[in-house]
C-alpha cells in the first residue's frame, strides 16, 4: 500500500472510529450479551452436531445439512464473534495480528454463505421429498460431497472481502491503535458493486429461492390434503411433513429477520460515505447492535429443532433419561455399599474392644 493510500485509509478509519466514546460507554451492556450469545450458541450447536453425528436414525440429507448449518454457527461463534467483540470494545483496536485479521474476516463472510447455502439446499431437498416421495434419497457419501462444495464455494466467494481487508498500524501518525478494516480507496464504484453483489448472493437470492421452494411445498401439501380423499397413513404422512415444513420455515425466518438490520446498515454505509443518513457519532453503536442481533441467529436453530422436530426431541429425551437413570443407579449402588459397610462396623468395633480388653488384662 502506498503512502497516499495509507493516509486516505487512515482518514477513513478515523471516520469509522469517531463514535467510540459512546460505544465504550455502553460496553457493560454489550459484553455480557456477547458472552451469553457465545455460550448459548456453542452449547446448543455442539449438542445438535453430536446428536446428529452419533444417532444413526438421524442420518439423512436434511439432518446432515442441519448439522452443517450448526457447524457454520459454531465456527462463527468460536472464531469470529469473540474477536470481533473484543475489537469493537478495545481502545487499542485489533490485538490479534495480521493473519487473524484476514482469517476472521474470511470466516465471518464464509460462514454466512455456508448458512444461506445450507438453508437453500435444505429447501431443495424438502421440495424433492414432498413432490417426489418415492424417489431415492441422497446417500451419506453424497451429503459429504454437498457439504464440501458448500464450504469451498463459500470460502471462494468470501475471498475478495478478506483481500480488501487491511491491517493498519496507526502508530505512524501518533495513535496507539491498530485497525483491521475493509477499505476500497479509489475504487468506490467497485466497492458499491461488490457490496450489492454480496447482498444479492448472501441474502436476497438464497432467501428468494427458499421462499419459492417452500411456496411450492405448501402448494403440494395442500393439494394432497384433500378432505375425505386421504387414507390414515397418508394423513399421518401429511402431518409429519407439515410439521417439518413449519420447523424449517421458522428457521429461515429467524435467519432472515436477524440478518436484515446488519445488511441494511452495511448497504447504507457503502452508499452514504458522508454519514448524512447515519451520524458518525452513532454509527459504531448502531453497527455493533445490528452485529449482535445478526450473530444471535446462531442461538435459535438448536431450540427450534429441539422443540419442533419429533426425532430430535425423542433422542434428546432418551439421552438425558439414560443419563439420569445411570446416575440414579450409581447413587443407589453407592447407598447399598454404604449401608453394608455400616452394618459391618459394629462387629469390627466389638472385636477391637475385646482385643484391647485382653491386652489390658495382661
């Protein structure tokens, strides 16, 4: 980066960080919320992944894609959310080095693409299951290939974001701060084009595809549910598919609602370079609030699937039931052993008293 470009980037960075006083004032509010978000998301998604991985009855295309969605949320909560929150509330800026600056930026964008592509793939899979119920499902090996393709495509599409992210040490101009930000100096048109493309690919297009797919599924389910025309087995099949369909709709709506404010704010920032719409004093607080709201989408899926998916709920209940039963059996055995030991104590004590009496008489 040339000296002129560096100075212009520093000027842009100063605009971005001009509202830090208000943000630091609200630090006691945001930090516990971020900590709660990471804890809940990591625990929930870890349980969801382990349940799918170690329960053979859950091994199907939809559940593998749900597991991939949970893995993307888990990666985001481990690598991206804590470091991004630390960067936002740290006076010295980015403290994790140049490599992590580019890596975190790459993974944050990639995990978003993994999530939307997984939701799209789930919608397509559900459409095939409902419209062509007798068609053979995709096997586990093919699911692995689909997941690999989703991750490779997501990382490839996210590379320009990482390349355009700069690690700037502001000590050269007398500020004790390191900046890790995306800059497009002298490329304003390319930046706006890239931002609109990212919004289209990561939000509008996938959600449109999901909406069309689920509308088609709803149409076929309604057409099959003709009063008096369905048998008992068909009625059970319809209710099962309808419940799964409802669960997936709620998951997609949660993702869309959570990410919408951040997408809008990012678009406004790209269009409004002079901060006429969003004031510089409030921009950091607004962006951190929208970021927290977007990251919260990682918390909801485990609860959605646990509450609305019969198999997930059944296997979770069985797991905790067996753990509780094993604990009760262990406690019962421990009490029996304790009782048997106590029953033997008087005999041992009486023997000791007798022996002591014999030795004292001698």
